[in-house]
């Protein structure tokens, strides 16, 4: 996201006049979530200061990474701030109208370690990430494929055997997928990966026209 993130952390970039982070927090609050954990690293003080001024009645804990950790490493570090129940993970750099309150009605068996929300492959990611076979997530073999939204429900025990150096989330998921411990479902609403300045500008333009 450079040069936009040279002086502004990605979660504080704005879509429709609202930062990505505040929109996530507001929608989680409205859906009934009361306890949030937010990972911070790059320009962390800006994010912490921003959070301190928000008016929403939610408990926010900060997991600060002195050196930026990869996607799974950041979760491992944050485990100390979580309890033993499944938690919802949302990447900061997505925009969606997913109805977050529906998360509370999703049932996971004891053997299921993660439940992922998937979308049809966007133009910037035509190959996709996974296959879905009757709610069971599979590695790409024959197709068709779907793209992971950056939203999922995870059991903390999925990460309990790793340390902060584990790296990316994908290999952790792949290991659980191999054991048939990851389920998923398709989300057909609006979802955008705000991963480049061009996609950020395009999303802002589309919202202006609504």
C-alpha cells in the first residue's frame, strides 16, 4: 500500500470517509461483539491513539508486535489475550457488508479447528485459494476454486503448538485441511480486498456513486 502507508498505518486508511479500522469496530459492536483484540506493529502508536478516542462500548486489548510478525505469528502472540473459545478473525485491509451477527449461529464440531468465509475469485486473484466440498475445505486439486476473505472462525488450539516464528497462516491451515479439520462457506455479498492504492481508490469511487 505504499506510499499511502508511509505515514499512515493501513487500518487507518479511509473508505467512504471512515477508516477501515473504525468500520470494523463499529460493525462488530453493532453485531454484539464486546471483546476485541487488535494486533499492531507498523506505526502502532497512531492506531493505539485512534482506538483510545473511539466512543464504542467494547473492550479492546492490544497485541503489540515490536517487529512485524506474519499472519500466523501475530495470532500466536495474541493467544494470551484470548480465552479458550473460538474467535472471529478479520483482516484489517478488507471492506465487506458481511452480516457479522450470523457468526454466532455457526456451529463447529469439536474436531473443526477453523471455519472460513470464501468468495468467488476476484479479478486480482483468479486462481483462488481453496476448493469447497460440502462445507469441507480442500487444497486446490481439480476446481472450481474460491478465495479466502480474510474472515474466519478459529479455535485457539489450532495455534497452540506453534510459536511466534511460525510465519504465515496458510501453512497452518494447510496442515489442518490435510486432517479434514477446516470447514467453510461461500459469502455472496460485497467484499473487497483493499490491498493496493488502486483498489482503495476504485472502492472509494464506487461508494461515491451510490
